[in-house]
C-alpha cells in the first residue's frame, strides 16, 4: 500500500460501503451539487489505455456510469463497477464486485478496493493516496492525479470520511459516513471534480452526479484518501 502521493511521471499504465454509516444527527450537507454543464466545443477521443474521454476547455469527462448501490453497504462494489466501465474494462454486476472486494455488512476494506482496481483495470496501475505533506501540496497532487487519470481514460475512486458538523457530499445527511464514490471528470483545470455517487438508493436527496470543489473533496477524503 502506498501512503504518499506519487508523481504522474513515475506512474504509467502497465502493458501486457454504501454509505456505511453510524447514525447520529439529522441534517443535510451544504456542498453545492450540479449536473455538469459545458458550453465549450468538445471533442471525444478514445484513449489507447482507457475509455473514451470528452475534452473541453480546461475540462475532461469519461462516459458517465453511475450505479445506485444495490444494498446500503455496497458503495464499494457500485463504485468499482462504475469505474471499470468508465475505463473501458467491461460491464459487471455489483454482486460480482461484492465478491471480488469481500464486501460485508461493514462495507469494503480499503486494501480490497485497491486490489480489485488493479486486478481488473486492464493493466492500469492504481495507487492509494493518503493525506501527507502540506495541505496545498496535497490538493495540488490530487488535482494533478485527477487530470492525469481522466485524460488517460481512467476513473478514480474516492473514499469519503464524513463527520457530523463537517463537510459532506451533496445530499448526504449530517452523520458519520464512510463512502466510496466514482470520480469521472474534471473542469476548471482540475479545480472542480465531477463524480458519480452510489448513495442515490440510500437517500433520495443524493444526486447521481455532482460537481464539487476539488479542495473541498480532498478535505472530505482526507481521513481515508483516494485511488488513482
């Protein structure tokens, strides 16, 4: 397991819980959500290593593939299935993914997610990144990783750690929540992240897709990290 951010130059494709939560207090997070809008003239191209990417001015998006988690502790399987499909690595079921990830009613183990991504991403090498160094460098590293993967036609998986009174993903209640999301695009040169949220089947307030400030998302993921 990697515990520090690696640089894009050293990381190249290799050739050849639902929302698991502890209920505490009711409430809705305040992060803004929006369906992506892009008025730029865009082009779509297929990456040799991944899925098709739609490029605009300072933006790039994979073909969206959101899935609502079939069980309220299957955000991991749903995020894995979405990420593999976005990267052109086939369509699979959440039941298959739950088996691959050894998901239980406690959710999906972080090492299992890393292993699952690397086993089925067609040779694309995923790393797990936790917060390290200065805050500004951590945010910058995330934005660099985000652009690198999306431009290569591969999605990222975020691992949110939402605490009562702290920032939450759009539509999530103000509970303690551990939650995987499928990150599938960026805009504003990486300062904004686009992602698919499996929790639409857990809370009716959750949008299938959202745009969120990358720095805010990094804060939400700070306790558990992300996979790129």
